[in-house]
């Protein structure tokens, strides 16, 4: 199996697991675990999409990963300055 394909499968599992756990209220969509799983997962999927020339999916994945990593670095805060989660 090609390295980028293996990475894509890992990325897919990370994204699906994060989504499944969030929809079952096991983790929050603002948690470090969720955002990290989404960011890394989408980054791996973006690499594969780029290699195979799937440009719309590559752009979507890159933007999704960027928002996830940005949200880790700059968490949403309440009016009192504390993180929401």
C-alpha cells in the first residue's frame, strides 16, 4: 500500500472517530482531542487528495485543518476571558 493511501486511511479514521465521539457527547467539538484529531486527520487526507489531483477536496481539507489548528491556538473565549470548554 502506498504511503499516502495509508495516511489517508489513518486520517479518515481520525476524522470519523472525532465526529462519532462528538455526536455521542463523549468529547466537545472545542476540545483539544477533537480539534487535534480533525486537524491531523484532514491534513493527512489533504496530502492524499493533493497527490491524486483531487483539488476541490484538497482545498477543503486544507481549510478544515487550518481552522482546527487555529482553534487550538486561539480558543473561543467567553466574555469573562475563560475558554468555553
